[in-house]
C-alpha cells in the first residue's frame, strides 16, 4: 500500500529542510521524495501534515529497557522475576515507539532478558521500535556496573567476556572504561579498565563486526577507550582538549545522555544520596565537555540513558531539548537523533528521509527548527510511523 505524506516541511535527517515537497511511502519503505506538484495525480491515501513537519523517527543510542526509572532502578529489579523484567522491558520498548523513538539501542540489560524483547519486536510480533542490544555490560571487579554486568579482569578474561556476549546474541559490545554515578563507592573521574584491557576488548568486538560503546566519564578512561578504537563514548563527562581532538580525528561518536543527569536532579529526594552528590559534582563539567566537542565539530549521536532515575522510557525525545539547551542548533540535534544515530548503529537505511530508506517517521506540529519543543515535547507529536504503518497518533 502507498501513502503520500504531504502539506508540510520535510527534514531529511541529514541536515536538509525541504519546503513544498512530499514523501511517498510504499509498504515499509520510502519510495520517493519530490516536489509536491509531481504527485498531482496521486489518488491513494494521504497523510496531511497540516503545515507541520515530517522527520525521520528518532533513534536513541543509549537506553536500558529492563530498568523503569525508579529512584534506585538496580535495587527495584532485584525484587522481580525474569518474566516480570521481560514484560516491563517490552512495555518500555512500546512506550519508546509511541514517544517517537523508532529505534533504540540497549546499552546493558539483565541476564539477556531484553534479547527476547528485541527479537520479538524485530520479528514484528509486536509493533515496537527496531532494537539493538549489548547484553551484559563488561566491567572490572569493584567497578561501575558490577551488580548486573559481566565482571572480567585481565586481558584474557575481557576477551572471553566479549565472546560470551557475541555467543548470547549481542549486537554491540559495552565496556566500562571508568567509574560512574549510579554505583556506590566508585568515582566517575577514575579510569577502571586499563588501556590494554580496553584495547583487547574492543578489538575482539570488532573482530565479530560489533560496534563497541564505552561508558566513559573521566579523562583517562575516555582516552583509553578512544585510543583502543571505541566507536562511541557514552556520557563523556570530563573531556579535555586532547579527548576532543583524538575523537574527531578518529571519528569517534559522543553519546552525551544529558537526560540522565538532568532527571536524577529532578527526582532528587528519592535517589540515593551518593548518586545526588556525584551528579552535582559532574554536571557542569559535562556541559563544558559537550559544548567543546560540538564547537570543534565532533560527531554526536542522541542517547538518553532511559531507565535511570526518573528518566522515563517514552520521554526520550526530551534529549533534543537538552542538546539545544547545551548549545546545539535544532538542526544538529535532529541530525544527532536521526542519521548520526543510525550510522553509529550500522543502520544506514534508518534515520533519513530519502528513496529506499525505511519508512520510520515522526510527524510533529510546528517547526522544530524554530522551536525544538515541536519534537522534544511529545505533546506536539502528530503521529509516529514504523515500517510504513501508523504506530501512534493519526493522519487526521
Ligand atoms: Zn547507561
């Protein structure tokens, strides 16, 4: 079946705004993007943008589907059965799609339960987002992520841990380069894995053609990950000039996850004290790092860390508002959330509006280039389309 999306602005996800154009969707794909007049004879169903904007469905490169955004999400999961965790992960995936997120990348799950949700959504048993999942985050003894990660020490064991994730069915490898905010007793500033451990882990992931992502907050840990060939630095809180230059020269992505810190402070009274203290300690450095990286021309891909305290699945689009608040232009924030995020996920047919791309689309009221709230505040969303089918809202 064909549907013509018409009567609005088109943002192609690669940085172009098209006026007076229409988009023809045929089945699950985009068939054609052309000036509106060229579709004059089209008699099939039309989706009227009503003067609003059509953009590619958003891609969140950093979520945790198994966590629900409680004050202490790790503790909350301990009380649940495997079945309950799986069902909540599915609910979170569906909520993400309804919030305009047509692809998510899970950066650390629980006992591979999220793989079942990924497989069910990707196979089309549920109308959910496209899902990529890391499996267990790989971390050192005493390091960040210990409660649910795969603990591995020394080069040989890190290699084995990577192989285990691949064996279990992971799409990417997640390695913990530094301490973090959510684990008690560790410092975000400190490097955790050594340069050697990072390098062998990343090389092993790449040997299986898996992108590698690193939770990396402190300067030394960021450099260990970047020099080891990491594909994306997640969070990137304490970046200095050297981090920025080395990342740009290697094409390393930054996935800032501003929503993680912003929401911890919003729900402060229900979050453990050590989390609040560390968040306050790092927030300003995070803003400086992101601004410096952006102004130097670095590649940014959108990610939220949804599932962390008060950082709710389905509200992921808020990250675009935060990126603009931190200095990105609205167009660059949209590119970060569409084609850049698709490229980081090795999904070149996602995150753009052009002939042959997947028909994952978000229609919004208003012009996000004039006010990013048209995208970041989901009450302005008009409809969500997944693989050519209406997934939320209506064409009316
Ligand atoms: Zn995370």
